C-alpha cells in the first residue's frame, strides 16, 4: 500500500539572464554597381532560438567608440520586452524574419571604417560584439581590403 499527499503548490519565477552570442562569420563583398560594401553574417549557435534583433556598428578607428548605424528588428513575439539597449526609430528596419545582409550606403571608395555586429534576444539581453574588421577600398586593385581587428566577444560598454 502506498500513501502520498497531494503535495504543496510552489510558485517558481524563471528568469533568463544569459545573453545571446554575437553573430558570426562576418564577411564583406563589394557591390560594383553601387560602389558600396555589403556585409553578410550568420547567427551564432543560440539554443534558445530567441534572437530578435541584429545591430550593425561602425567606427573610424580603434580610438573611438562604435556607433550603431542600423538595427534589424524581426521580433514577432506576442509579448514584447523592451530591450536594455534602445535605438532611435530612424535606425530601425522592421522585418518579418531574420535578415543577415546590409549595404552601407554611407561608405565610399575613400572610406576607412571598422565594423562589427551585435544580437539582441527576446528578453532584451544584448550580445557582446562580433569579430571586428577594418574595411577600405583599394583603388589600385579595384577591390575591398578587409583587415581583422579583434576576435569575437569583446564586451560592449555599460549603458
């Protein structure tokens, strides 16, 4: 004979506090029609499958901080969370699904910029920076020059 009680109800609050990994495999291609660089990337392994925004950052040198130049928002959640990092509406493009390509229309053949990416998950948590690359255009060879600057996972400054 086994005897058991009904048990005691217990309320448990679960909070995820692990930010997503930054995007990976950032690559560049030159668009010879528009004379602008195109950035391509892949989503890093994300077991939660909850990345809802990508951020594109740019800076002129390692001596200055990154500036957010574009944010892709593909958050289709029914219950949206306000991200810990906010961006102006003018920098946001909204999509129905992930977009992993960006053409920098402000870049010209004399530009010299460092690029990296970030990811934001459905809980509003933000990744560290992706790998960073310096991008210039070599007019003598008529192609872009890509120089690695930093490995992935450099921390973002606190806001």
